[in-house]
C-alpha cells in the first residue's frame, strides 16, 4: 500500500532521492512469514520507514543531497539505521534534504526540490523536508531526520506532523554525515506523538562509536503518554518569541494552543529569555565554522566525486568547485574566515560565549517551569523561490529553533492549527536536558 502511494504521489511530492522497493518487499515478506507462522512481532516490525539521505546505509546510496556524493555507497551502516533494522522496520527509501543539511526549504538540494503535500507550490521546510513531506503524504509511517538548527522541527511544523530533536548525545551520530558536530542530532518524524515515542525508544542509547554519546538508561517513552496532564505542571511562554517578525495568525494560533494547555490544567507563566535573540547570529558563526572543518574531507580522494587535474591542488579545487552547491560554498567560506588566525577570538570564541549565555537563560527558565512553549517557525510554509535570493530571510526561519540546539536541549514541534489558507502551524515544546519524558507527556495530552 505504501509503495503504491509512493508511486502515485512521488511525481508531485518528490520527497525521495531513492526508493528501495526490492529491499522493502523482501523485508515485508519476512515479516509476513513470521506472522503466518504465528510468531509474535515487535511494535516496529514491518513498519514502512523513510531515512533522511544523510544517514549512511550500507550498500545503499547516501548522497547527503550533494552532487559531490552523488554516487557514494557507504561500506557501513549508521547506528540509528542498524537499530531500526534490528527492530524490523521496512525502509522504503532515502529522503531529500538541503545539501549537507544546510537550508530551511530543501531548495538547496543538489537534486530536486520537494513539494509541501498541503500545497504543492510551497516548500516543506528543511533541511529534512523530504522526511517531513513523506510522513505528511503518508508515503511512510515514520521517518528519521537530523536537526542542527531546526531541521526536524521547522519542516515538521510546515508539514503538519510531529518532529522531535532529542537532547544532544541521546541518539548516536555514528554514520550521520557531519554538518556541525556540536549541534547535530538525529530524531523522529511521525503523524502522532505515540509513534514518535516508539521510534525514539528504538533509536536512543549509548554508542561507544560516538564520543559525545550519553551513558544513560533509555526508558520506554510511551509510558509517559497519559490521557490527562500531571497536576501542577508549569508551562512557560518565552516572551521574546512573540515579538517582531512573527506572523499574526501563527501568533494567535499558538496562543490558543497554550490556552488549551491551561484548560488541561497547566499553570501558564510568561518567561523571559533575553539572550535568545543572539542565537541566530551565534549559530551562523559556530555552524559554518564546524562545517568548514567537517567538509574538508571531500577532497576527491577519500569519498565521492573526483575531477582530474594536472596536480593535486588542482584536483581538490575543481572537484570542490563542481561538487558543492552555492550555499555550501558560502558556509565553507564563512567558517574558514571565522576560524582564521586573528579572527578566531573575535568571532568563534565570542559566539561560544554567547552560546553559554543562552544556556544560562534556559537554566534559569527551568528553575521556574517544567516546559517552555513558543511557535516553531515564524511563518507557515512559504512559496518555492520566495526566499532563495535572500539567504538572510531564509536563515530567519530558524529563529526559534536554533537556541535549543545551542543549549543541547530537547525540542518538539506538534501541529496546533492552520492559517487561513489551510497551511499547518506548529507549536514548539522545549524541555530541560534529557526531559523528553515531559515533552511526550505534554504533547500527548494536548493532542
Ligand atoms: N536551516 C538551518 C541551517 O541552514 C538549520 C539546518 C539544520 O538544522 N540542519 O543551517
């Protein structure tokens, strides 16, 4: 059924960079056989799942949305996909993304632009736009995305699905193509909070292959889904996020959703995070800096594309000039500049200090409340082409999601209504470190 939907819808939605039909059918048959034999099957067994194409899948092309990796077939499996294989999911394909996860619309993909299933002229958000669109169009049940500055939550919001960026270190990054390593985190997309909880329970956990992986017990996250909200739960509205640049309908809809939380018994408070607004500028120093180092590995020798030239440096430069797209080049240049001798203290070090201040704002907030809420994205889905000429306006899409990555906290986007054109609006819930339990609890009670 899902394969049929993919066949019918893909010419319009273009969520997938590759569809792994043969593998999917053979896996599905194995599950069928188990069922026929009367064996018990796990919760995720046989579930059609899509994987963002920046997670390595052994023997299956992994492009990261870049021409430089157009023919790259990984010789190993990422930890997350390994865990999902073990849980018995059926991988239906690899989804589109902005090249190297740099973007907020999938328009920076080196291959195709994905359409928003709610309005095909609009973008699905990004960078995990393919995964969000695939879940929204029911081309799969659940999907994995990655989130460095909002790339799970913003597309979830624009496509009307649930998306969670877990606490930094909760999910292994082994086999995830690195963008900005101190911010990158893998997480689930789903149509319900329960499905997201099931998926996170399967992918989370300590992994010795990722040096930033946390050694913590992983609960079954579905135990936190209860019909009613815990008594005395305190919810903080981040005052600053309701300021300039926020679409009026988005503001009103999220305010309504917060009122519903109050009706459900939550105590609502306004909370100020005054340094939140420095998140975006700090991010656009830190993320490109880390990216410029991470992307140095694409040298025409170890991976992917090679353009021959007369000498080694010539080979590096023609390969990189042909293989990388405009946005990736912009970030490599920004990062290389910010890290260069003499500028390091002024830019990178300063941005890291800002990062600490943002963390302190969150720490203070969580002394007063259990969970913070704000809009996920300042607008609903925008038209393809609308922001491509102005990188700064595109960067502003992530105003409210970026501080969460800088502080390493978990953040979830859940659908909370529609604008007057019928486009979905998302509300972001932010928890303290490793408090995914509260996010699931509140999101489920709201849903
Ligand atoms: N849109 C942001 C960027 O372009 C965030 C991307 C992400 O989270 N991967 O960097």
